[in-house]
C-alpha cells in the first residue's frame, strides 16, 4: 500500500528542523545576536499562522499576494519621489533608496515585484483587460525607478524570475513550439545571437563595477575558508563576523594574499551570499535543509499553479546569491509570504471551513491562538531592545562631544541589553578608556571582537594596552589589525608611536613601521592620512636629534 505524503506538511517539518538547528547552534553564552533570534522566532511563527489561516480561508492568499504588489508599488513611488527630490533619501551618498538604507536591497525588493506583476498581467489580459492593465501599470512604475538602483544582482534576479513566469505560461510555450517548427534556422541563429548578447552583457555587468564584483568574490572565498573551521556545527547565529575575521587574518598571515586582494579586503558585516552565510552559521545540515526547503517551495508552487509567487521567490533566491536580503526584516517576511503561498494547495472545496469537523476547527483555533500569544510575547521582548536603542540614540550626542563622564553610567546600564551592537560596544569601550577604567575597557573591546570584524577594535584595544604599559600585548593587537586589513595605514601609525615610546623604544621597528605609513598608497587620500604622515615625520626627526645628542 502506497502512503501519500502531504507536501505542505513536509515543508512545515523542514521549517521545524531548521529552527531546531538554529536554536541548538546558537551560542547562548556569548549571545551574539539576541534580537535577530527573536525575529527568527517571529518569522517561524508567521509561517505557521499563515498556513493555518490559508487552510480555513484559502482566498486570503490572493489578498496577501496583491498586498505584496501594493507594497512594491508604494516602494517604487517612494523611490521615484526621492529621484526627483520630492522625498528625503535614507542615505547621504545615494539618492534612491526607498524605505531602505541603500539602493542595493531596494533594487532587490523592486526586482521581486516584477514576476508577480507579469504573472497577473498575463493571467488577466484576456479575462479582464482593465485589471490586466492595472498590473501592467504596477510593473511599469517599478521599471521606471529600477535603473536608478544600479543593482546588477537585482537585474539578473528579476530577469530569471520573469523567465520562470514566461516559461510557465502554456500559451507562450505553444507559440514558441510552433515558431520552432516553422522557423528552425531563424531560431538557431537567434539563440546564437542571444547567447553572444548574454556573454557580452555579463562581461559588461562585471566591468560596470569591477572592483565591487572582485571584492564580493574575495568575500565568498574568505567565507568558504571560514566554513572549513566548523563545517558541521557552524558558528551559530551572529557568528559570521568573528569567524570571517579569523579566516581573513589567517589567509594573509600565511602569505596567500595577492596585492590586489590586500587592497580589496574589507571587514563586512555579512557574507553577501546568504547561502554561504547560512552554511557558516548553521553548519552543513542547516545549509542542506534550507536548500531543500527552497527547492520544495518552488516545486510546490509550480504544482499549485502559484506561478507569480514562484517567480518572485526565485527572484529573491537568486538575489540572495550576491547580497544580504535575509539580514533585513523586509525580505524574510516576503520569503514567508511567498513560501506559504507556494506550499498551500488551491483546492478550495477541501479548504472550506465547513468541510472540517468541529473538533479540527477547535484544535486549529487553539493552535492559532497559542502561536499568536507566543508572537505577542516575543514582540514584547523585542520592544525592550527598541526602547534601549532609543535611549542610546539620546546619549550619542554627548559621546560625540566627548562628555564621557556624563554618560558612562548610562552606557553601563544599557550594556547588558545592547552588548550585541558593535557600535555601542565600541563607544562604551572608548568611554571606559577615556575615564581611566582601562581593564574594564579591555573586556569590552574583547566583546567587540566577538561581534565584529572591524580592525578598529584591535586598534583601540592596542592603544588601551599601551596606556596600561603592556607593550607586547599592544604590539600584538596592532599586528592583528594589519593581518586583518594589510593595506590600512592607521595600525602602522600606531605601531610607529608604540616603538617610539621612551619606555618601549625600538628604533629598527619604528623606522620600518614609519616607512609603511609614508610609502603605502591609501585607498582614499584624506586629511587624516596627511596628518598621520606629518606626525610620523616629526617623530622620526625628533628621534634622530635625540640619537645625535
């Protein structure tokens, strides 16, 4: 006897298994990403709340997808307003960002709207032309703002997602087959020209921002090396920055980096490839489960004839290959909206509420109530983080004015909640150093190194050691900073001052570090670079005079 497995239940089971992996790999002692863990719980709860809701009200799914289209249209109008200076931008350097901080994620969000709009236009253009034109209008508005985002990944993702929609339309497939039978030669020539065009387009897209593309490839390379450290268990949620920093330091320390790689190396918050980041943080089994779940969502969506949702989900999945969408709250929410729409069937007869027995209805209502209650409790906990961040925002002007004594106690009270925020941790460490609590500052900087791959934590930690008279530890910190980002001039400047210190005077090492400050070519010439070089020249001159005496 063949047992039929319910595919929606399989996807629910994989979601639960993936959640178990996230919870078991999370480093509760370090508590690296508590806010994102709460958000992840909310996302899982949203998945099951929607699945239960669709079971009783299948038409609600259509409202969700239309709502997503409206959301995208609002973002597109917002971006157009920014483009023509009607609305303020979210970033000082970029004009068109919508509600996002920069145009990269904004372009990705606009991209995933195209397959939905295309699907509904194809669906309604013969049934109801007016409705079809509304969806065409929505797509056209998105297309007007899309080029301003300059996101190559978003363009590629949108093309792939729309191709899925087009190739799933039976009328288009029939027309293509007829055209192939009648014009085979023209089809072969057209395919060859299209292939050539794609090769040229890929080459052009790569060279549009070549340095950016090379930098992203280098990030993936280092992330892959970091994965090798703990491929099965992973580093846990929020463990990416420290694992990445360790891998990059080891890479350069072992003499593997080319001059180009040293120049393009950075200290990213994310891997710019969600699949690699999931592999790094959740390990091999988490990575496999996520891929399996994505495949099942796409397959179920095609079987359930949710072609628009499938196209948008594919767009989001492609965009995740070279960006960081799942680190922003909008994209995981969209992922759940699309994923649940794809994995729930369209059999309205079996989904009507009166078709279920009253016992099942009671059970589902109780379950829905329990899920909503847990969601409310989680949201209340998230509110605490939001309130503490508001308090921190009030304190930052005093920090900028260096009124450290006035805010030290306030930062101390916020630290137990906000110790996962690298910027907050950095500011608190600087405050403790400035008011003379250097041992406490050292422990704070150690916390920063657990949560960030920014070499400035090594620099300030080294300065703190130098002020404590622990020169060998200070030297180690500065050298670690150099291994992390070899072409940065600032740690060489700090080393020069360390070796020039009268209690730690090392003339040979001082000259070597000073030479690096004076001769290394900075990525960006600035007033700070000029000031450092002037001070190093002054130090060398003073030491020469002292030696002559």
